């Protein structure tokens, strides 16, 4: 037997392989390490085995130089571009840090410590990985040969208690009148699409909007990586699953949307529409499942509608483009567009009503600066009129 450090490193490798094989359970790492040490090093004394357990736990847990960054409540995202370059996002701004790893191997071990308890791995055969930590934080890893700078690790922090509409008003994301309009629209079962670029705060706004859903409704959420934190009690959370190393077992967002329709939902909340599931969502919204919420990447409300059409056509069922346009026009009531400002702040820059025109769907702006323009006719106007008597209580619920 070599030194204790060599033995601890070997046992750490065994522990990682055990986790990759699906044999680990959350919260049981210490017991696994103790069982491994007892079986592999029975000749050691009790004190030596206890010390070896601590060595293995130090190697198998913790993220080394990243731990102070992840302990900082102001850090929203950690970005590691190889062992020598680590950046963080604080208050919407990406800044470099003095943190670095001693070697590429050290960074690789840190990535393994993140992925192993989740039963995931990255290597040359599978050089990309998306995962979710126990606290809900989203993790993305890209390694060689796809990454030319060495292993790249991105951790997007998870906020346990999502922002409310009142919080968004307080931090300048949207004006009070707009928050009141959106609260009434959600309570009135308007179907809302939140659009914007990467990092513009779409999911945060979606989460805030969900606060206006009445408490007695059954909500089914569908996400790639579960980030939403709804306050209602009757919430069913679904999360997609990638294929395993053999290329089997994948469960797509599209399959989850189809399955959600069989779960008797009052509302369907899709974290982000990015593929052919757009068609199934449009069909659901056109067949009685109104009041649903989702997000999409787009540069403007008009682009959001066009992108939804494009994604629906990706389903490959042979629908004419005109039919898809009609589906979009009938499915949505509002598009909320959000942008990230140069100073790092996020702001709702446009709220548009979706209207039906001869060519399909069009938009009519309802927010100009701090002013909100009333919806005068159409589906949205009827929904707001029907709920306006309960508006204050619904707006309070959203806060």
C-alpha cells in the first residue's frame, strides 16, 4: 500500500465510479466513504481509518478555489474558462477574479466532484454536460476536444425565493402600472410569453408573474433545469432528462408538454420554448389550456412571435406556415419583452398585446415608458374586464 494520500486518491476514484454507476444517494456520501474505507483498508487502526475517511471526503467534496465565490450572496454566476481564468457576475456585471486552479487536472477534479454525485460525467466521448445541483443551481461543462482552453465550467446560482412583482418594481425592472396590468392579466388567465436575450432576466420575470396565479389552481411546470420557485401549494414540477451514455433514456421538453396535458393542469408553465415543443404548446393554448406562461429568446416582441412560428415548424408535421401563424395569433395574449442594460440592470422595455390580423399575429404596444395603455377590445380586454373586480387582491397575491 502506498502513502495515505495515494490511498485516499484511489478511494476517491472508486467513489466517483460508484456515483457514475448510479449507486450514490444524496446526503449519504460520508456513509459511503466509511463503508469503502472499511472494506478496502481493514488492516488500518480505527483512528487511521477515521483519518483516511476525512482525507477522502476532502478530495471528494468541495470545489477548492471556487468555494469563496459560491459563498458570496452577490455572485449570480461563476464562469471558469480553463484553469487560469475565472469570472463572476455580480449585480449584472461580469468581472474577472484573482481565483485560479493550480492545473487543468485540478479543475477536472473539481468538475468531477460536482458531477459525480449527480451520476453524470464528461470525457472525450461525451465532452458536454448540463446538470442541476441539489440547491437548484444550473451547471454547464465543456471539456476538450470541444473547448480549446481546457475545461469550461459555468454555474448559474439559484435564488431559493424568487422575486415578486413588487420586487421587480422596487429594483426598477418595470413600473408600478405595468406590474398591476400583468398581475391582472395572469389572474384573468391571459397567456403570456416573456421574451429577451440571454441573461436578460426572463426566468426571473416569469417566476414573478406566476405569483399572480390564484392559490387554488393546479400548476404544472416544465423546464430543462428546474429554476422556477412557485409559491403555490399545488405545483407539479417536471424536468427533462438527457440521454445516457448509451444514447437512451432521453425525455424531451416536448414529451413533457404532451404528458402535462394529461395531468389535468389549470396552468402550464414552460421555463423556455426552444424547439418543436412550441407546436404542442400552441395547440394546448388553442384548446382550452389558456393562462399558461413561457419564455423565448428573441430581440423584440415581433421577433418572439416569428421565432415561435419557426420553432413550431421544426416539429416536422407538415403544417402550412399560414396555419401555424393562426395558431400563434389565437394562442397568446401578451408578450413581455425584457432587456439587459449596459450597467447590468434588467428592465422590461415593452409589453405588447397580441392581435389577430389578416396575415396572422401582430402586436400592439401597451406600455410606453411609465405609462400603460388600456386594452380596449379583443380577448385581453375581455379577460381584464372580467377580473378587474378582483384585481387588487390578485395583485397583492403576486407581491
